[in-house]
């Protein structure tokens, strides 16, 4: 968790939504309705010129035996693998929604789409680093997304949820600072999200019904 998310909108829309100006001539991408670990996805980060840049990075740090694509927000400032990256290489991952699957005792897992209310796009807190691809011997930028304890709605689906940043905190999150911004790694309140049950594993949300209130 979160292992799949959706990103609607092209490069121009994403750049405008996150006020990114750097790197636009060097990157191009379209919509992606099933962003998966291991794939290249657009990420907003602060470049050397001190402006928000948009670039493609690979989702997941490739370790010898696994792909590390999520990082727990708890204890991040002291975690050996993450603390240096967290201090200097924070980023924002643009998304339109994310997906989760709930176990069922009587059949296949049920798929849910989770949206942030009143936001066409939202930003998942992320951290990035450079990784040398052993196949090409080239350096690539890779990223991981932060997760937190679940809120009341997400607790019914999974024990983790992505950390979704408040737009007013984007600049502080991306800017270098002596004080590590652990205070921005908040749990999104219940009333900020809507979980939508997808009747078919590949059903689009337009053909789905809201799940809000189902767990009351």
C-alpha cells in the first residue's frame, strides 16, 4: 500500500497543477490509469536552480531481492536507509486517485478507488535518489512514496495509506531546510477522501458507486 494509483491529465495539466516550470522541454508523458511499481512516472522535485521541475523517475528502489517502492513515515528521520535521502531529496508524486483491494472470505478481493475530495490532482509525499542500472550502466532517478497509519475509512481496507500533502505545504516539502519536515507527514482525515467500490476489477469509476458511509 499504495501499490497502484491513477494519473489523469497530460504534462501541461500536471505542470500547471503543481506549478512546475523546470524540465518541461525534456519530458513527455500521457495519462496512466494503472501506475505500477517499476514503471517510470512523472515526479515534481526541486532542481539546482531552485525551481519546481517535472521529470520522469522509476517508481521503486531496486534492492538485491526486492523493489522498495513504499517507505513508512514513522521514524523516517532516523532510518538508516532513508534519512540522508529524506534530508535532501524530497519530491511530490502527482495522482488523481489510488487503488486498494479488500480481502473477501467468499470470493476474489474487492477493488476500491480512493479519491481526495475537491481535488482533480493530489500530491503524494515522496523521496528520490539516483540508482545505477546494471543492465545499461546508466544512472537513473528512482523514487518511493510515503505511507502512514490509515484513517477510519482506509482502516477497513488496509493497514496503510499514502501520505497526501496539503497543497499549501508543497513548497516547504520541496525546499531544503535544516529542520526535517516530518510534521508534514500527516494522516489524511476521513472527511477528505471518498472510497469507491469498483464492481468489476477493470471498471471505470463512472460505472461505480460511492462507498462512503458503508463502514458506519
